[in-house]
């Protein structure tokens, strides 16, 4: 569509737009993860981020918001030096306005704005199948990986019957209980480790981050300011946070979430740091703990996301790849440098990426 012919215009976010933005979100994404339709969650994600407020451009037609492109500042360590990237998220175009070049126009303008500010080095994220072509072919993104979906089956019949409830009734399954897990905080001793459920991240987690921030060349900063914002601030996400200690020393942490998504009830090991925690054998035991915890919560399976370079560990830990033909969610991953090229970002093995680095789980 010729720029002169289009009816909509691009403008920056203004205070109060969030009400229409959330209405657009419901139209585009439905009620998947309904907590994200709440104004308080929107403020948490786009305003209260410790790395800075989101960069947001909107498409408006006669006072109605019909499109959005947003990117959230994120602090990274790249080869030992801190850099600011921006995670592309919540790309939305009203169904009635698709095919008009809105998404590319919004993103292109936002990238020009970012370049003029000279603060953000790259934009990165997880484009879905619908937007993949636009990112890769029209916006100059380097799509460096499509992560396989890996799961560890816990209740195979439950996995099937979550989609086909009659199977569960015929099998007499009891896993349809609404019980979501242990009511009391968990504390277990495993192989000389103490795994303790906690509510928030204290000063010792800054020390943990500083001791492990060089494990990968490219990694989002995981200090306590980020961790508390990401996992503790919105209680409705119901993240289960576990500190892992050996003696009096904090050795690591992991975060689990129980999710109803796309017709499945499952557990996600959202984050684990450092990787590995102490060594592969200990980390495997932590994965077993996560699996057992999700079993107690009646989840059908456990899933997690780690770079492909760790595929051998995932197999050892009992995770299998879902064949591409039946994969309900492909995790495309890529980035776009704003000005100066950063070849280090081209190799997926340089990145430490978990579900916690996404805006979905």
C-alpha cells in the first residue's frame, strides 16, 4: 500500500493508551495467559522494567489503535562488557489491517528511533510463525536458530487427554484434579544439596550472578533487580522459585511455572542459573527434582529451553524432541544489530537462553 493511501498513522505511545493496547491484545492473541490482559501486568512489563521503559510505536486509525510494535530494554553481558539490547515483543496488527505493511512500517520506524538515540546495540527476540518472514526478509534480522521443543513426559495419558478428555475418562485418570501443587513451601535435601522454595531474591543472588556472568559470551543480566522484577513482582504468574545451596553457600537457583496453555497443563523449568549448577550430574538431579515437583502438581509433562549446544545434556536428562510436524510452538530466535555489527551474536552456542528470557512463559 502506498504511504499516501493508507488510512492509519504511526505515533508514539501516550499515557492512557494501555487500555486500547490491551483490547487489541485480546483481539490478536485471545485470552492465552489471561494475566497479561491486566493493566497491572502491562505496567510491570512495559513501565516498571529495571532496564528502562519499553519503546513503543502504535498505528492509529480515527482514534482507534490498530497496531503496535514494542521493544523492551534488556541488559546483557557481551564478552564481559555490559550492553543494552531491546527484546521485540507484543507485535500486533488488527486482523482488519493485515497485508497493509503496518508491521514493517512500525518496526522500521522504531529501529530508526533507536539508532538516533545511540543507546541500544541490538534488537532480539522470538518471532512467531506469522511474523517470521517479515523479520527475516523485510527487517534484516539474522535468524540464527529454531529451538526444538523438548519435553520430559510425566503422565503420557494426561498429555493426550488434555486435548481429548474422553481418553482420560476412559482411563479413569485422577490427574484432572485442580490441585496445583504442594501448599507448603518445599525444602528438600538431595545429594548434599538443600533445595528451598523462596519468595524473592536477596543480596546473595547478586554474588551468584557476579560469579557466573562470564560462563557464556552473551547472557542477559541476572542480578537480583532483574530476578525480582521478572519472577517475584507479579504473583499471578505463580512462579515457583527455588534456591539451591551446598552448605552455607548459594550454588544456584531454578524457577518452575505450572501452565495451562494451548490445551495442555504442564510444567516449565523456566530458568536455571548457573548452567550447569556445580556439574552435569548435580544439574541432572535438579531436573529430576523439577520433574517430581511437576508430577506432584498433576502436570502432564515438563519442558525447558536451553541452547542447542546443550542437546546432549537434555537427552541424558530424559528430554525428547517433539517432531516438527506436531510441534505446537516453534521457537524461532534471532536478532538485528542497530548500527555496528556484532559477529559474536551469530553463533547460538554463545547465548545462554531460557524460557525466562522470553515474554511468553
